C-alpha cells in the first residue's frame, strides 16, 4: 500500500512539474526600467505564444523627462525607426508625445506577418527567426540580455 501511495505521489509531482515548468502556450510579460539624471525609461513586452512559438507581441515604451528637447529628439528617432514599417501589414506602431513623456506602442502579429518582407525591410530582423518562426525562449533571452525581467502568466 505504501508503494502505491509513493508511486501516486511521484506521478502527481511529475504532472505538476510538467504543467508549471514546461509551458508550451501562454503569455510572457517582460518589463524593463532604467533611469538616468535627465530621463527614465519604462518598457513592457507582452508576448503570446503557442507551442513555444511567438504569435503576437505588444510593446509599450515610455520615456519620461522634463527636458522637452530631449523628448522631441527621441520622438524624431523613434518615428524614423518605425517609419519603414508604416504600411506593413500585421505591424503597427504609434509614437505619442505628451507633456513630459513619449509613449511608443507597437503591435506585431507574427502569425500573419510576411517574414521575408520583414527581413527585407531590416536585415537585422533575420536574427529573430528560425525557419520563419520565433521561439519564445529565444525572445526571452533577447529581452533578458537587454535587462528585462520576464514572468509567465
């Protein structure tokens, strides 16, 4: 009887471990905060994935500063970076300048994205993909390398 209970406990523990530590689908949220003398940055990445492959990414970046010229320069830079994707299907970005902050919001649907065109627009995008797919673990490594902390929901 004790052996049966022990076996059931081990099986139950394995099932719990697989369910909680080997998530193949869900949402990953990564955040990054940094501040300097004249500005602070607050970034959030919300990534939905299925079978460990990224489906969609939502990012919200806020740059806060009392230096109006600095904010205008950041806005110009962000607008320039995202302008090449302006008419690209399944990719949207808007950059808003409010009082003392810039808010940049990006939505990407990787399920429907034309990967070849995405890479043609910027060759650096090629590093994200493996067989035209983005693995959640690779994206997490990238975010963490840039200082973000990630959790799964």
